[in-house]
């Protein structure tokens, strides 16, 4: 995943302040060029001095105003004050007594930043209810890792025929989809119970033609069994949610009726409230979408009409976290409503509702 580093952010906001100063200079030059007349044809004392005084006051005050605005903007960005505001709004304004909702505001961390030994660059997370295990991918090593629900490694599976795995989704039985961001492909694979190597070279695949020259492509995938569709999130520029139907569940021997579409009603919902999209999961009992943002350090729950109905902040001090979740890349919901998070490089988290904790 491409990251905007702190040096670039500082340069960006500094350039805004510089542009404001240039604007003030232009205004000052314009004021210098203005003609002056005397009121009632009476001479006025030192018109040039008065003009210079006005220009000086105007320039200094606006210049400091631009500097102040720039400093506030930089502070708000780094402190994620925008995400904080959205969190409190969605946590309390959209509270509901509907038992189908996850009620994210009352979730607490059970496993906090457990390091998974001997792995790095963990990205994405999916749950297989038949095995009661989780799967994640390592994008730089072409590995699939199977974990138990406590974060312990069960096995490592080498994958060939891929370039940059960023997502994985369990479909049914031993069938999975992996997202290869490097080639813009979704690849269907079979992971047998004892497999330690998979060759995806000749596996069924579909290419999504989005931002072929960029690596800000799809970051998360999830299988929605109720609608027989694969949900895909694009990270940014722009960020959006899309669905893919008709490929991964096509009847054998029949032509696939593939439908790929963007879910536009979610775009306005996430445009300003989430800085990026790093993963997605679906809560079937309520037909709700859960979106994960790494840069905002936020999970948000949306209903079918794309209205936010809950939020869970991944910051130190919130929901029992001892530290910020550094780079959340994958999210999944277990059959018992526990929420699992994987964060680069190798940190594992579990959240559970307060009422279910002992």
C-alpha cells in the first residue's frame, strides 16, 4: 500500500501557507497601484503614509491568519481531529436499540496487539466458519497464513503465480478469492485442509481495470453469501466500494454472467468521514457493511442505505486499547460476533461486546 509520508505532508501544508503569502503580496501590489483622491478636494495628511499603513496592517494580519490556519490544519491532520469528530458523532448520534446491530461503541479489546512471530506485512483477514480459523496474506512474501482465533499460527502456505496479494476472502468450503493488487486481478483458489503450497498460475481469474498504473487499487475483499457477490474496496483516489457478481459462483460448463459495479450510495458516506479504505467485511444478520480505514484508525458500520450506525476507534485509550493500532489492514467478524483485526507488520487484535466478556 502506498503511504504519504510525514515529510510530504509537511511540504504540502507549508506550500498552502506559501501560496497564501503570495496571494497577500499580489493584493498588496494591487493596493499600491490604486489612485487616491482627496475628500471634498481638501488635502489630506500623508496619503502615501496612510496607504502604506493600511497595506502593512492588511498584509501582516492576513499573513499571520494564513500561518495560523495552516498550523491548525496541520495539527488537525496529524491528530486526526476529523476522525475523532466523526467517531463521537456516529457513536452517540446514531445509537440504536436494534439487537441486530453490532453496537460497536460497546466493544472492548480482548487481545491487544499480539505479535504473530516470524511474519511481516500481514494484509487482509477472512474467516472460515467450517474450520473456525482465520486466514491472512503476506503481500511481499506471497504467503497465506492460517491462524486460530487466538492469533496462533496453524500453517503457512506458499503461493506462486501472484505478484502482490492484498486481500483474501473465504467463499465456501475450501474455495477462496485472493486479490492480486499488482496485476489488478481477483483469483479463485482452493486451499485443501493440509495444503502448504498453491500454484495460482492457471486458476480462474478476473481482471479489474482500475488505475492500472497505480498501486492504490483494491485493498480488501469479502464474500457476501446472501447476495452472491464479492465486495471489493479501493483504497483511495478515489476510494469506493464495488461488487462483483457472476464469476465466483458461475455454474460449471456455462458462460459466466459477470456484473461489476460501484456501489455509489456508499461513496458520499465515506468521502469526508474516512481518509482511506483498507478493508471491508459484511455482517449478514443486519445486512450491514463494515469499512476499515487505516489512516483514520476507524471502523464504521453502515446499513443498506449507506447510513452510518456505529463506529469503533482504533486509538489508544478507546475501547480498552493500550496503544494506537498502527496500520490496520484487515477486518473480519466471527460467528460469535467477535471482531478480528490484523495490522501491519504482524499485530493481531480481537474485540468483543462488553455483554459477552467474562
